[in-house]
C-alpha cells in the first residue's frame, strides 16, 4: 500500500508541476509539438516514470483545457456587434448582476414604463438579450489577474443586459429555491439594527455571499475571519465531524453514521450554491470518510494524492484559485503535522490544546502566503479564530441549518434569535478590528514571514520551532528609505474605460481622476491604488485629489476613495479651486492649472462637462537645462486645447531659452478624435503619449487619426488597454518606464477566434 501511495504521490506532484509550468506561457506552442509531448508523456508513464510522464501530460492538459474554454467564450466580433440571445437558469451574483451559465451579466434592463426591471431570482429560467464580452482583468502592479480565477470557476464571458433588451421568464424556480429567495428578500425588511446579523446568517447558512456589503467584507478581512463565511472544507468538515462525534457518543453504527455525515455535508454544499470551494471540499470529504470506513485501507497520503489528481484532471485551471492552495496546503499541514503523530502516539493533548496547535501552525505557515496574495494581516486573527472557529462549527453553523429548517416549517423565532446572535458576533469583530494595539502594528519587514514555512517541516526537526521568529522579525523597525528630491513618479493606473493617474514626489501623492464607480460602493481604482497607499508608504492617505470634470469615468470612484483613505486637499469644479492661474506644490513639483479660464459652475450650471475639464501641467525642477513635465487634459476638446496650448511653449522653455519637449502626455478623452489636436502637439512635441482607454471599448479609443498624428511627432504611444498600468520613474531628466502587461498569459487571447 505504501508503494501505491508513493506512485500516486509522484503522479500528483508531476501533474501539478506540469500544469504550473504552462500556466504563464504567453504564446501557444505549435500543435505538432503538443502532440509529440503527449506521446512522450504516455511513453514515460508506460515505463513507470511517473513524475516526468505526469509532468509532460500536465503541461499539455492545461493547454488543451484552456483551448476548450476559449472556444466557449464569445468572439470579439460577437462581443462588439451582437445582442446575443441567452437561455438558462439564473444563479446569484454580486450587486446589480446575475450569473447565467458561465456568464456574469450586469443588469440594466428597464420595463416598458421606464422603471427598473426586477432582477431574476436564483433557479429561474430566463431568455435574455445580452451584450457579451470576453473576460478581461484589469492589469495593475500588485493586483492579481482575476481572469484566470474566473476561468477556474467556470466563467468564460462577461456582459450586460441593455436597458431596452427583450427579457422573458420561461420557468419558475423550484420550491426550495423559491423559499431560499423569499428568505433572502426578507432581509431588506429587517430593521437596521439587526440587518447585518441577518446578512451574516444567510451568507453562512445559505451561501448567499452576494448579500455581504463592502464594509462586511473589509471587516472579515481585517479580522482574518473571511474563510469562515465562504463555504469550504472547514464547514463541510465541521458538519461531518459533528455527526461523527454524535455517532461515537451514542454508539451509532458506522453504516449509518458515515452516510449521514456525507449526506448532511453535501446537502449543505448544495444548499449553499455548490461553488468551486464546495466542490473541492466535497471530494476531500468523501475520500476522508472512505479512510475512516477502512475501505481498501485507503491511506491518508494516497487519498490526498487521489483528490489532487481528480481535481487537476477535472479542472487544471484550479491552480489559479487561492482557495486551492490554501485548502490543500492546510490539509497537507494537518496530515504531516498532526495526523502522523496522533496515529502513532494517540491524542496526548486535550481537544482544545490540539485546536490551539492547529491554529498556530496554520497561522505561521499561511501568513506569508496570505500577505503575498494581498490579504490583510492582524495580530488579533489568532485569538479571534480560536474563539470563532469552534463557535461557528459547533454552534452557529448547525444552529443556522436547524433554524432555517424550522423557519421552513413556519417557526420564525429561532431564526430571529440567531440573527441577533450573529449581530453580536459582527459587533465583536468590529470592536476587535478597532483595537489600537493590533491595528497600529504594521509589518515593516514582510520578507521575514517566510520563516513561518519552517512550520511545515516534519516533527523531530528542531529548526521547525523557529517558525514563530518570522512574526517577531517582521515587526522590527526597518531603516527609513531615503527619498530623492529630484526623483518623481507617475503611475497611470488601469481602471478600464476611465482615467486615474497617481503622481508622487518627495513622499507626497496626487491622484488625478478616479475612474468609474458603482452603486455597490466598489471602484476599480481601489485595488489599483492599494499597493501604493499602504500605511507605511502613505500614512496620511492622499495629499491631493484632482477631479477634472463630472463624467462618471473620471469622478465616479471619488466617494469610494474618500471612504477608504484620507484626502487632505481636493481640487475640482465643485470646490471652485481648479482653473487657469491656480498653482500649488506637490513635493518638489510645481502644479499649474491651465483650464478652464474661470470656475465653471454657477447658478445656471451645476455640472462640469468635457469643455470644463481641469487641465494640469506638472513640472519638475530644471536639471542641467532639462525640463521634465506631465500634461493632464481630462476630456478637454480641440477648441479648449487650442486656447491653453498658446501658453505651453513658454511654460516648457528652460532658463537658457530653449523649448523642451513635454515628457508625458495623457491624451485627452482617452484618445478620442475630439482631442489631441495639432496645436497641442506642435506646442508640446511629447516624448510619451498614454491613452487611458478600456480594452475593446465600444468608442473605438484611441482613434486612428489621433494615433497617426502622434506618430508624425514621433511620440512613443502606450495604452492601458494593451499595456495595463504604466509606471514612469523620472530622475534628473532621465525617464525609466515599465508596464504591467509585458508577458500576458495565454488567456489574454480569450475571445479571439478565427
């Protein structure tokens, strides 16, 4: 049996390494090479070279699977031109959106009277007219590519239901789904005091994560308890464990206990929506129950390897999911760190001490991975989880299922009591998140956290006990970075069809425009800014925010930004402080407003339009006759450009009387033909021109005429659609540039079909 486990471990390891080796390829290999590699893998496996054979097969399998997924995605032609009819069963999604088959759709449909069309409910079957588009992740430094994660979850396209789309419900939801939908809809009728408790209850009991607000998610992230509200192996394992504990206590026969444990756990996974995490956890649970049953004396490592192989064959893209690594890593730690010793020596400690050791081990081993993936870190997460894990597993989760069953029978009191209890839990988490001691402790040297991986070493190796040292060293004060007053940076963020530019000098930060915002409170600029506005880098948030004008794709993210970070000074038409003649400092930089000629708002005009855009020229101190500069024009048109361009030649002249070229130009109106005219280009002769346009945008930005004009002036052109976020580092007149999308993964080609 040990030999079989060893062989399957080699197969699983080889398959995983092979899949990982092909995940980040930028170009497709020739079909002939792929066929040869497949033949070689079969030959190696036949000769019992399990690791190398599985590695080659995994490499090929990921490419084959991805090609199949790409065939299911809409083509760019279809996405751009068609209102494609879709037919299928509705699943819940977030905000004003629905999930239909493998497509997430934003819902803008209106009734014939012009009112908002009610969103379809889960389990209903609808026929819809939808405008589709292939998946596309925003590309920002420090922000994970979500396209692969969505593909791993089975999503192959996005899109929206237009306002005038034809929509028709063909079939009602099943009685179970109707009850579920009715219960979810009741949350809006609850009083504000207990509404959060209801959201937490239904999110846990029914897997309705879409009900959690942005504030709820941030609270769970800050306290390190997010995993408790995402249906996964923890929940299924706790439910199955509860049944097995009762079976042991009351001497139930194994033939009854094991099927009952499986039925309860799998039934809960189905009720909660059967997501990717639940699917992964269900397989692991079934194999675990087989081990307990003694079927064919299935060892833990053999079961672990089988589960890994089955999941990788069913969906090789699962390696792009964070949950995959966390769940399999946690199981591997528990098997290696605890199961072996308990199996050999018995349970020498109390269950509470075992739980404490498990939590400490997982904290040490997974904190580096979580920080690397951009998660929050809170010193209080260990004691919080020590309380909440047993509370959720032994009280809240089974209590939620019992209360939901009683509510279905007409008894609403237990559910109301439980909602109040969940509200108390939320209040406790809120208090823990506000503890000054914990929240004020910032990681100064995150690299030391990797010492926590020593906890993964087998028992008996003394060095594994130094894993805790990483947590101590990570908080030691680091040597403050010396700022160069002559260096400044420009970060053009990828926020889709919108503008957001971050300018930094001498530790001060200015954000010009904020991209689009959404009614849910989310804005694309938030994750794009996260890496650059950490407390250690920007303890006071943003020094200055400038809003060019009132269009949503320029100002929509401002409420979300002000809710997330402190803004010291705001410049906009609403503030009446951004117009020609105004100037101020940003670190060592001089910021000058060139347009509009006067504050645009008055009693008869309450909205700043394109022609009112606040235009900024930002200049660095001259160095050996060299001037470096940045021009931000918002959506100003050709007529406005012709006016303020008259001053640019003088403003770009050095002390020797020589006109210097403009270093960076953010093209007006995302590259529209209504901006970036000849007078502007003749006055500036820009070295770099950046178009802040969305991928496959319906406006056709940047326009061919603009691209051609910039070519005639030898400007190097980049766009956020093609290159992702673009960062410029300017020092003593020298410019260094890098962009995010230098080696796009294979799924970059989603939607391109012959």
